[in-house]
C-alpha cells in the first residue's frame, strides 16, 4: 500500500498487516470489486492504489460508517474544515461533550465519528443496544483528528465508487465472473465466553455466519473470485469445508481487553 493511501479510521479487525497476503489471493485484474464489510477499507485502498479494479462497490450495515465514506467521497473539503475545528477540542471534557451529541447533518455526523475514532479508547467502535456510542475517552497526548493529506487521498480513491448501507448478501448479489468479493465479517467467537463483535447495535451471530457461508458458496459457484477472513475456529473450518483454507497469523492492536491484543491466528478462505 502506498503511504499516501492509508485508512482514515482505526477499526477492530483491520487488515493492514495482511494486505500483501489477501491481495495475492485476489485476481490481478478485477472488473468489479465488492467489499460488503468495508470497515477501515484497507483492502479496498490497497487495490485502488494499484489500480487493480475497473469499478468498486463498498457496503456495510453500519449506517454511521457508510455515511462517513459517502461524505468523504462527496464533500472532503467541508469535512476537513470541521475536523480542523475539532482538532482544538481533544480534552476529556470536550470528548464526552461531543460524544453525547447526535448532529443533524451528515457532514457533522461524519466529523464526529472520525473525531471519536481518533480520540476514544484504543480506536474502538462500540455501541449499546440503543445504538449510542459508548467508548470511553482515550487519553492520547496528541490525537491526530485533522489529517488533510490522508483524507484527500482516500476521497480521491472513492470517486466513482458505489457506497451504500446494505446487508452483505444484497451488496454483492450482482457479482459475476471477472468480479471479486472480499468478505471480512465480525468474527466467530474464539471461545464460549467470547461475544460477537459489536460493530453495530445488532449482533452478527452464528445464524448470520451460516448465511454468509451459503453466500460464499453461491458466489464461488457462479465463478466469482471470493476471499473471506474469519477466526481460526473449528466452527469456521466446518462452515468452509471444501474450499481452500489457510491459517495466518495477524497482529490485533485493537481490543477492549489488553491481554487479547497481539498476534492471533485467523483463517483465510479462498475460492477462485
């Protein structure tokens, strides 16, 4: 990935450390690239930097995240003006005051999300059952809320890209031979006591993972190149039996539990 094209968000499950491996499993030339769990967008940005797709469709069921990417694409300069103002408000008092508000405009909501991501604890995105952001203050010495070079580069990469809130199945339903899909869902829990990741107020449970595995198989059956990431668990291996599955090690700096940060095993499932 070029230094000029890096994610604008810290996001749990981000794939920056696995970019070379995942890109090696995707076709060198892609007609339409689909990423239905866009998150921090590391894979999309890496492909865009290398000009490996003709067009792209990115989606997520998290409305705040999708709205942010739409604003970056459509009004980067307006967003930067607001972020420049927020850069002066990084105290703990400011953080909780801004966290408590729910702005009315898309631009203000996008600026708030980026601000909370850069100043909240460990870059977590976590909401309660009502959809309210509830991550505590991060206590960084100099959080970088305003980063015009990075944001403008991402805005340029997003031009012409279809961005919408969607369920994963609907997001890639038009994928056909010559296209590629990368699926990076909230992971299956690695133990009985672990919970499903709360990227959204609605849980992504086992039933959703089973539906995702069926979607993966249907895409592969249509001749679409598909790559999927998940936790290295027997359940994930069972769901994708019959496809090529590789175990990879990846560093996870974002976790609400400090002991769970560091290198962990994940599965990479490939259908070409």
